[in-house]
DNA sequence: ATTTGCTTGTAGCCAAGGCTACATTAACCC
DNA sequence: GGGTTAATGTAGCCTTGGCTACAAGCAAAT
C-alpha cells in the first residue's frame, strides 16, 4: 500500500488524534457527571446525600467518595457541611440534569436494540460520557422513528 | 416516597455499583487496547511502529507514548528494541484483533444510525471500551437486520 | 568525517483516583 | 448522662497517565 502522502492521510491522522483527545476530556469530566447525577438521585428520593451512601452506590471506599465530593466543591458544583450531607449548587444541578437526560437516552437506545437490562445499565454508565451531541441526536431520531 | 426497603431496591443498588466497577475496569484496560490496535495499524501499513509516530497519532508527548509502550512490554503484549520500533507479541496481536473487531462494529453502528463520520469516529474511540459482549451482539443483530 | 536534525531516552514534576489504618464525632438507646 | 455504633475526617501510601526540559544516539547530507 502507498505509504507516501496518501490523499487525505494527514487529515485522517488528525481526526484520529482529535478523537483520542476527546476521549481524554470525557474521562476528565466523567467523575463529576456521575457524582452530580448520583447526588441528585439521592436527594430526590431520600432528601439527602451522605458520603457513605454515595460510596456504597459507586462501589468505592468512603474516603474516595469524600475526596471526590471535595473536588465537586472546589469546582463549584456542590456544597457540603460536616455530617449534613452534600447538596448541588445551581451549576451542579444543571450538570446533573444534562447528564441524566443523556444517560437515559443512551440506556433507552441499548434497550431498544435488545440489550438485556442489566448489561444495558452497566454499559450505559460508561458509554454516556462518550456520546457527542451529534450521536445523541441520532439516537433520539432512531428511538422516535422506531 | 418509601425509603424503607423498597422491593428490589437493594438489588438495584448492587447493579449500579457493579456498573460503575465495570466502567473502572474498562478504563484500566483501555490504554492497552488502544495502543495494541494502533501499533498493529502502523505495522500493517508502514512495516514498523515508532514511538514518535504512536505519540503523534494519539496526540500525546513522545514521553507518554514511551511510558505506555513500557507498560505494554511489562504486561507481555509487546516487545521493542531501541531505535527499531515496537512489535506486538502473540498475546498483543490477539488483543489488537479483538479490539479492532469491536471498534469496527461500534463505528458501523454509529454510521448506520446516521452519525456524521467524524463524530462517529471520535465517539467510537471511547464507546468501544464500554461495550459488553451482550451489547456487541445486539449491535451485530441490528446491522445484519437493517 | 562533521555537522545537523530527528528520534529516543531519562529525570523529575504534577493531579487524579484509588486504597488502608486510625482518629474523631455524632446519634441513638438505655 | 454514658456507652455503643455508625458516619465522617485525616494521614499517608500507591499507580496511572499526563507533562517539560534536557541528554544521548543515529542517520543522512555535505
Ligand atoms: Mn450517568
Ligand atoms: Mn457514568
Ligand atoms: Mn479507544
Ligand atoms: Mn470511558
């Protein structure tokens, strides 16, 4: 195969590098999105979000959860008082709403394609963070038109 | 809403925690899969995979690429000689083949759903690592039956 | 055979996201 | 009120995956 300056080759490489870059960005944002969504869930149907419960839901130690909550606070997404649970700021709530809608749509698509519910839930938890607006729109079109 | 032992609630929380755990595992495996696939690509149509080229394709510094290649070697997936490029071991090649097939299927699904090619490529780069065998099978069924 | 320039290697730094072990504090029950 | 239990906080450690800056190596051209 021609190795020398195949037409469009440079461009293809750049697209690839951009793709990897987007994956790295998604991973950096991921933890914040998952925590925001989870805190919102817990507050919704329990009135409060305690560190230990967050940890249990995520399957991590309470120390890990506490450090992550500290990061949310640093980034202005949440506030917490000792022994009083965590609450989302307005910005955090907006992030949670956005994350939840996207997550829901991804899950619905998987279910519509016939993926068993348990697998669909587990996979959606990762996939949601890698779905661009364009892809999300395509998912929505498919679900509507099905 | 009832907070006390809603039926199936415990189970749902465990499923959620398992989902997050699977995401963490996927992320730990991700780098190895991407590197294996990329090295395989480069060897296929260039005869060799040099650290600098790997770095360029991934959009990272050469130091990052070199360290990652060292990790591949540590894990028995690749071998490299100084100034002679990187080669996959049998195990590495198997991983690359698996990753490539899955990646391809994910990309094809996105394209089939009408996602623009550039977005599809970028998103597939992240999504591929979160697709369980069950989901992959559902994607294949959809593509066949479409 | 030198120079020059890309490629590779090394040192040392950083933040994120995990963990265990131990200390402190709050809540609850008696 | 005191004791017990559970939640929270703190200290300190680890690995991963990034980076910059500088050193060394190789190859190609003059
Ligand atoms: Mn989510
Ligand atoms: Mn998630
Ligand atoms: Mn990938
Ligand atoms: Mn991911």
